[in-house]
């Protein structure tokens, strides 16, 4: 769960905005807490191909240019080994949630 201001901050940070040109394939994993350094190490070890990710606070931003279905990174992000509860939304949904919060 994020407040309106926290959600606005998630959108403002947007660390992959220059490369993520399809909002359906640009994901934000909202985490229940900040992941430990072992999470970054485990994700970096995944053969992600063209996929990219950035851990920023309680969010993991991920770009999947070839889609999510066959993405090893997407599978790793859905894994319980993250050590925190996670809920992923694509960029379209994230920006729409902020718009709804502003109504």
C-alpha cells in the first residue's frame, strides 16, 4: 500500500523512463519493505537478456522489452526469495492509480 504522495514519488523517480518505451512492459514491484543486498545480488545473477531492473527503496522497477511471458527476470521478481511481500503493476496502471488518487 502506498499513499498518494508515495505513489507520486514512485512515478517521479522513474529510473528506467528513458529506455522503457512501452508502459505495458515496464513494471513496478511494490515491496512491503526494503529488500536486503542479497536480493540485488540474486537478481543480478539472473540471465536477464535485454531486461533491466533498478531497486529504489521499497520498489523494484523492471523493463521487459520482449514481454513478461518468457522473462527470467520477471520470474525471479515473482519468487518468494525476495524476502518481502511484492505486488507488481505495469506503468499504465501505476500512472492511472495516481490520476485516480488526484480526483
